C-alpha cells in the first residue's frame, strides 16, 4: 500500500500543495502508485482518474480532483485542461448557474497571453461545435501559432498530427465566410493528400461532394466542413447475434461479442480521424435482415465490407437520420446503440 501520510516524500515534479490536496481525496492506490512511478505524467494521470470517477458516479470526487489540478498544476497546460473538463461538466448539467460559471472560466482562459496551444486546440473544437465561431477562431489561431509563423509552402509535406490545428482553423474560417489564406490552403492540401495516401478499405469518401461552400479560388473548389465524409457501416446492436449467426460478420472482434465489436470500430474511427483531420466521420447501423436481403438481391457476399458499403451508398441518402455524425457529444447517446452516454460507453477514456 502507498503511504500517503504528510511525512511521505512526494515526487519533486509534483507541487507540494497538489500532493497535499491529493492526500485528502481518498484516491485509489493504483493512481497514487502511478503518480509515484511516473511523476512527470501527473497531469494526464489525474485527468484520466477524474474521468473514471465521473463514469463511476463519483462526480463530486472527480470535480474536486480537477479543482486540485487546476489550482496546483505541475505545468500551466494541466490547469487549462482541468478547466476545460470542469467547463464541460458544468455545461452538461444545463443549470443556469453552472453555465454562467463555465462562461467565467472560459473568459479567464481567453485572457491575452494565457491560453497554451494544446488546450487552445481542444477549445477550438468545442467552441466550433457550439457555434461560437469568433472565439473558436481565436483559439484555433493560438493552437496554430507556430505553424502560422512558418511559410505556408513549407508545410505541405507535414504530417496530419502536425497540421491538425490548421485544418480546424480552416474549417472555422470557412464557416465564418472568410476568404481562404495561404495557410488554409496548406492545411487542406495536406488533408487531401492524406485522403489519397492513407486509404482505409472500410471507408467511403464522398469526394464527388466537393463544392464551393468554403471560400477558395474559383477554379479550385475546396471541400467545406462535413463534405469530406468517412462512413463506418456496422450492424445494429440489437441484431448483433442474428447477424453473426447468419454469417454477416467476420473478424476476431465480432467473435468476442458486441462490446468488443463496437470498441474495435471506435478505435478505427479514432485512428482514422487522427490521420485525416479534414474528413467528417459518420456511422450507420444496419439490420441483419435488410443487409441479407440486399446482398441476395445484388448477388453479393453478405459478410464482405464492400457489400456493407454498397448497401449504405444505395440505401442511406445524405441527411438520413440513420447517418450519425461521429463523435457524438460526450453527454449524447453513444452511436453504438447501447443506451449509455457516449462518454460512459465507446467514448470512455478507458478504451483509448
């Protein structure tokens, strides 16, 4: 057992006040061991622990842990990530006082010279999703600060992870109707190159859906947010057993049951979104009977992923309520149909 009495030496990289606050929170021994074994990773370890507490129904303890990290961070970024997590919880409650508190925290983060690039990247996406485009662009500019200092032409060979902030910035600027600049073009050039170089067989990219929805040169239409689309086609959770018995599913994940099947699909979604940040990803769930009937009518193999994609292309039009944007909001129902919130199901940090 880890000794957490006041006389226990704490790792030098963990602020004494943070260590003192953690002693009062009755943290699991496994978390304390992690902190002592990897003190330089204290911020991520505590953020993950707070997420697990929230999922286990110990939201008060999770909030207290986030507050401790916010007040006594090992590095400034840790405080800002903790603030963002607290704001998400406050907004999710829907209570007027909580929403006002979240707004106050956001204004504090957005004070000039305060926001770090990593948290800015996270906030840019949150604010874009909320429709707060002016502040989303402010955050995207902060997240892209180093990239914007480089000549745009020097960035076209960069990898997807490096260019992610610029792609988010280009999306926000496009939604705001701003003219495309050189760095927008560089970000989207990288995204389009990755679409061609990193194809994944289970995806259908709607490249023919490009139009001039995002400002750009008249002779070079650019894909607006949402029109580059990747679709993951999967069986409905309710029909999982029937689909497997009828030979519609293959692979080790399907053999291990529905939870493993959907977790594997979630991982594909995460990996693919990281590789191709310009793509808007969706999921669609099929019923066993409709897929079997479609395959029989078309003379196709019902277990082949190409058949599943062909079914989606033929039977699921744009705008269909069955076509679900991924990822859903943290507090929205999980896309897999479990009935649980996304953050407590496929979106759980425990599965990352």
